[in-house]
C-alpha cells in the first residue's frame, strides 16, 4: 500500500469535490425518479382508479377538523373500556385459582415439615408476589395489547401523530414523539430505544425525558385497579366500568398534558432550540390479519408478563417478605422504614408504606402494589387476597380514601422511570447527567402534583 | 420560467395539483424531501390539513406524506389546477 | 459437517412488510408495526432451505441509502462491506414508483439483487396489474411477487435465492443514466476511484457518491480497507422493538 502523503483517499475526495456542484444530489435523485416513473408507466396498469383513493377518503374522516380529535379520544376510551370490562372476570378467576393452589402448596410444606421461614419466603413472598403479578397484569395486558396491535397494524397510529403534531411543535418537540409515546404504553424501556426514530438529538432527548408520563404495561393495572376500587365505588355493572375507564382515560390525558408542558419548559430552558424539520409518511390503511395479530400479540404479551413475573416479581416478593420479617427491636425493618417515610408521604396524601413500595418497586412498576399489600398484611392479620374486595378492605383498613387512591395513581403516572428504563436511558444518552435528570424531573413533578392535590382538597374541605 | 410566477407549496389549497420547480432548502431536509419524491418536475396533490391546521398531507408518487408549513414554504412550483 | 452459510440482506422502505417477510422466512415470532422507522435495531435470523443454511439480516427500513441518517449508513455499509450473497429489496407494490427509488440505488451497489414485490394482495385489491416479467427485464434482476403475510410467493422466493447463491442466475442490473454533465464527471473520476478503493467495490456507484459529497462513505471505505470484517454490525434484539 502506498504510504505517501497526501493520503490517496483525501486526494480522491478533493478531486470529487472539484467536479461536484451544489445541485448534484438533486440531479441524481431527479434522474432516479424519472427512471422509476418510466418503468412504472410501462409495467403498471390501474384498472380501478377509484380504489386508489380509499385511504385518502378514510383520512378525510380520521384526520378531519371536526372528527379527528373526537375519534382519537373515542378510540382510547373504547380500548380502555374493553380492557377493563374484559379483564375483570379472568383476573378474579386467576386469583381464586392461585389462592386455591396456595392451600395445597402450604399443605405440602407442612407434610415435609418445612420450617416456617422457608414457607414464608417461598410461599408468602415469592409465590404470592409472582401470582399477584400474573393475575392482575396478565388479563388486562392480554386484552389491551392485541387491540392496540390491531390499530397499529391497521395504520392508525401515524394519523395520531399527524393530528397531534402541532401540539408537539408548539412545545418544541418532534412530531414523531407521539409514536414513541405510543410505544411507551407497552413499555417505557422499549420506547426509549424507539426514540432513535427522532434524529435531532435535542428533540430525541425531550422524547426520552418525558416518555414515562405515558403509563406502561406495569402501571396500567395499578391505575385500573385503583380507579375501579375507589373512583367507581358507588357504581355497579356497566356504569362502574364506564366510570373506571373515564378515570383512566383522564389519567392518560393528564400524562399527555404533562408531557407537552415539560417538553415546552425544557425547550425554553435546558434544551433550548427550535423544532427541526420533519416529514411523516401516512401509510395506506391495511386490514390487519385479525386472527394472526391477536394470537401473536396475546402470546407475546403473556410471555412478557410471565417473564417479568418470574424475573422481577419473584425476587422482590422474597425480599419484601424478608424485610417484613426481620425484627429490629419490636418492629420489622419494613415497618420501621415505612414509619420513617410516613411524615413526608402524608404531605403527598400517601403513607409510608405506599412510598416505600414505590421505592422498592424501582426495578419494575409491576411489583409496587404487591409490595404494598405485603407491607400492609405483614403489619396486620394475614389474609388471603383472593378478590378485589379483599384488596379494597386492606386499603380501607389502612385509612385509605379516594384521595389516597388518586394520589397513588398520580404518583404512579408521574414518578421516576423504572430501573430498566433508567438503564436504557443511560445506554442511549451515555450521560449520567441526563439519566439523573430523567429521574429527578418526573419525581419532582410527582411530588409537586400530589402535594398540591392533597393540600388543595384539604383546604377546599372536599374530604 | 419567470421567478415571480412561482408559488409556494404552502399556498396551495387542499384538492389542488402542484408541479415542483425547485426546493429552496438545504441539508438533510432537502435530501429527505428528495428521497420521498419531492423532486423538481414531480406533480403532487394537496390532500388535507391536520385538524389543528398544520401539518398538511400531500400525495406524492402514490404515497401520502405530511409536511409542516416550515418545509412546504420552501418548495416552489406552479399551481396547476384542481384535481 | 461444516456447511457453507449464505448471507441474505433484507432492504426496503419503511412499511413495505419487510419485517413480516423476515418473520415468515425465519419463523421468529415478532410483532411488526405500521409506521416509519419501526425497525429501530436491525435483526438477524436463520432459515434452512434444501439443506442449506441461510443467515438473514433485516436492515433498517429506509427511503434511500444516501447516508442521510445513521439507519441509512448501517444499511449501506452492510450491503457494501458485508457483501451479502443476496440482497432482497422489498417493495410495496401499491407504491411502486417511490419504492423503486431504493431498488435502483441498490442495483448500483450490487448485482446480486432480488426484487420482492410485496403486498401484491393489496395491489390486486386496488385493481393494479403489474407486469412482473417486464419489470424484471427492465431492472435486469429477478422480480418475485409476494404477499408475505399470506405466505404467498415464499416458495418461489426461496427457490430464486437458492439459484442466485449457486450462481445459476445471471443478472444485468439497470444502471440509471444521469444527465450528461454528471455522466462526464463519473467518467473523469472512475480511474482514480478504481485505483484508490480497489476493484472489490462498485466503482461507478462510489464515484457517484463522491460527486454527491458523501464523505462518510469515503471514511468507511478507508476504514474497511484496513480492517475488513464480514460480520457487519448486526445485532438481534427483537425484544426491544415492539410493544
């Protein structure tokens, strides 16, 4: 190889630069498109001209000035309504089944004369933590995601991005942020990776920092559970589902409002800049393979939930049981920590156990409620948690009101991203500073919002 | 072609056809627009505006592409009547 | 037994059903989306046909290969430096005009190309009749009509891939003719390109890219002259791609 200076590659580039002019790209692409057009003219015949424009006709409805937003809202509401209505029965059936099975497992432990701490760790900790996640998470997720996948495969999501673009532009963010948010409904950690579709670093950072304001897989069930137990308490049947769904929809919309506000503030301060250019393709609507999509998405989601249940909920369940059973003086480590957090938590309308559950739930949002229940149960009598009413009973005994539930929902919606998401944020941004901010910004918002809500409600005397 | 006669793509109304003459925009955005078929000589159709007034969807090479006003302001050409 | 493994690259615009085809070929269960840029990380998989093993790389869905973005560079680098045995270009038959743009670019980069005309079912529904034989003649490479989600045309595709890797298909890829000015410049630059980057890369295409001021390509070429690697940078990560 020649080792003489100048480098032959530089020489080549210089030569090329001398020959090139500003228009080269335009000429190249124009020639290519011309060639494409010629080829198409000679190989493609259109026999049904009117069929070409079906997508455009549908878009005239789905993205119309009058119907665009109402349809989006209606679709969101229907998806959530169907999820809640459909998940109720399988959830309680699973819970009953696991409760029934637990009886036999306990019996087996007794037969083997296993020590009670072993039964505690494995059954009361690991088994209960895992089965809780399965029975509460699996049914809603196995309903929500297939429906969502159908909408996605049909081609509706880019229309959402089209409809909402102006709001994102106004807040200095990228129009494709709505697509990464849609990913967030499934899993914030995956959504962080999906922000790669946004090329401008500034706008991508906005999408990363605000993604967790979209409730993920691990938080949907918490929102649904609390809404149905406390917000819709006075209603029955279809009305109950409707009220629950409305509360959850309101939460989602609130999350979007927070996303836009935070993006706006950041793009006026730490991430100053103007929105970059963007183009968005609106692909043709295509009828999805309905059955295929449902089966695949249900399987995928179920495997995902089960995997999470084993890898995250199981160890967390064990750890919580241990913390709840190691005594320091006359109190347990768990109770002691909860007491320590209590005064601060009360300011947010929560209590020490709730805050502790969020802290211990850092690895995964799925385990917040199971940890909370275990905490409460270790403090009081040990009951079987085999129905939704039993759960409510436990909460009420701990002094919960609708305000506690509301605050917990808000905190869940707004607080720091889960451990996996934080790791992904670090991997994607390669910056400790931004990873820390992605923890601090949501957390402070969660604190401020719940603090304000609590004090406002108390001041107004609504409770 | 007299320059004064050139219209901006952003001025074209839904339903109108438009023939692109030139893109007065540089860098990545220009290359992106070219890749999508916003090439001098192409004819495109204005489809509709988003519910909030911007962006606007265009039919180009049998596909639908949405552009914000910031981009369509820099695409010049002739308005060649309604579809 | 150490069988030779063939490499197949999968290129295409976003939304052409590229990932669906990938799933059908590899049997990997994966959820595919209907929006641009869905394939954030490209994936690899394997399939066996007639006792031969194939590795298939799902490149990011892009509108072109002119290195406007990281995705496009990844796709371009794999085709140029990964030297796949076959590159499949997946086209949406219902938007052929725009999609051919990418196919024509790939044809300038390699002659081992099979054009997959996907979504033929949608095209039929829209009353489009596509003369695939004529298209194939014009492009100078095989064109296989497909409806990947209905598994239509897969057998023919596999057969075509097998014949191509065994050298049973002679291709004469269409070279786009550019304006006289550009063609003259290409001619001027070509000898130097051949001398500097060597014969293993498509010289006309390299010259064209350089005229377009593509410095990233030159850097990549320089780098690969020294450390040529075949693996590319393919990493499978299906988990993070879908919700």
